[in-house]
């Protein structure tokens, strides 16, 4: 088993520490389709150990936290950071405290974080309120390490996603399309492409319309979207994300919830099951392509989390109840399918 620290240690500038790893990274980059002269690739980050890209950053942040003598880690989360922090803390022998916006995180993510042994707290308010609270708590307690993406080690770890894309293609893509919530991941990829020194793609940051502060240029007090992972109104790394987009001549773009759900369905019907936040990137890619804003060449959409993370939202477009059957009806069902 080899995780991203073992694989890319010389790019990460880490002190001499024992990595806390679950074998994260090395996720598939699959060819998806060819649109005129654009080759679309999907980076399947849901195949990380806890089902999202957060593991790349968490292996580094938790390794550092343990190395520096922390007893616990803390984070605010829309769910995936919580699950990842809980898993890596458990692996490291540290406690994990995760703070979620009440009623706004999927059951699957809360269950996952709890199963790994985290203490789960909820605040009345949104993600931005939860983040403000944990930042204060960590500031006042040196034994508690903050593992949100405002921790620079998280971003260093997430840079490895960019390294892998370059290693897989043999060069940097022409564009990279990525969902944006708290704006850490787009910043990490940009930093990663820059550090790897093999070219920088146009960075295309996609938000959900109801939570699109980087598109609108103003913070959202009440972010709303079906993509709960990116229901964020005040991205902590907004400044870094703006720099990434400006310097790469990319753009921010917003898509509606209806387009997000349609993209989730389209991906699933091609065998790729992702959560709504990840489908946001693909929805944005399709829209931008239709507008003529996607370059020719290799274009990568980063699909950040597994579809298994949210077992409720897809019920808006799929009926998951099996039809009770007998030997007779199964034959007629098959015949119906084959005659389609
Ligand atoms: N996709 C998924 C599946 C996410 O969980 C997140 C963020 C993003 C995209 C956006 O990444 O915040 O770096 O811009 N989830 C965080 C969490 C906020 O708490 O799990 P970002």
C-alpha cells in the first residue's frame, strides 16, 4: 500500500515524520468522451479510502498534527471533510471533533464520521458559521489541530491530484473543471500544477447557482443548493481561488440544481456514480462547452466524491424500488428490455 505521501514526498516538503495513511490517491483518470477536438477525462476521486478527495489532504494534515503532538483534530464540514478527518484521526490514534451545519449534511456522511469514532456536533446555522466556530476553538487550544482546508498542509496534500493528472496524461491538460465550495481544492490543484512544472491548465471553477459567491462576486448569507457538499456562502480560500482562475485564464461559472441533477444522471448512466457536488463540475463543463468556452485537447473534470455519499438526492430522478417478480414476469421484462 502506498499513499500520496510515499508517492510524492519530495514535492511536499514534510518534516521527518511517520505518515498516517490509508492508501489514498492513485485514483483512476478515465476517458469519457470526445467532443469535436476536446477529449474529456474524468478523475474519479470518489475512489479514495473514505470516498472523497479530502483524503489526499487529510493524510498530510493528520500526519503533521500527530508529529507536532496534537491530541485531537477538529473541523467544520458539509460531510466529506468530517468523514476523512475521522478516519485519519482514528488511524493516527487521535480524537476527532467534527462540527456540521444542523440538518444540512447527508445521513451517510454523518454515519461514516461517527462509525470512524468522531464526536459529531451540530450548529444552528450554515457551514460558514461552523467554520468560524472551529477556527476560534482551535486558536484557543494548541492540543487541537484544525484540519479544514485553511490548514496549508491540507492544500499541499491535495496538490497530489494535479501531479497524478499530469503523470497520467504525460502533460498538463488544456483545462481542469472542478467544483468549488470552500475553494480549497481549486487552489490546491493550481498550486500543484505550478509546483509540478509541466504546464498549467485553464482552471474552471464551478459552483451551484444558489451558492455561487465567486461567480456573483459577493458572499451568500443563505446558500442553497441540492449539492449539500458545496452549500457554502463565504469560501475561506476565495482569494487563492480567484488568483488561480485569473493566472490560468480560466473562469468561474454557475449551474442550476436542475442541471446538476441531469449531469448526475448522465454520469450514472455511463457507469460513473458521483454525489451532486461532483456532478456540478460535469454540468459546468457541458454548459461551457456549448458556449464555446472549453479549449481543444485534453480536459479533465474532477469528480470529487462517491455517489454512495448521498442516498436521498438521486431519488429526484430515479426510482429505486424493485418490482416484485415471478418466473413469468421476469421473462417478459427481459423481452421488453431487449426490444428497446
Ligand atoms: N466536492 C465535494 C464532494 C466536497 O465535499 C467539497 C467540499 C467540494 C467538492 C468543494 O471543495 O471546499 O475545496 O472548494 N466539501 C467540504 C467538506 C466543504 O466539509 O466536506 P472545496
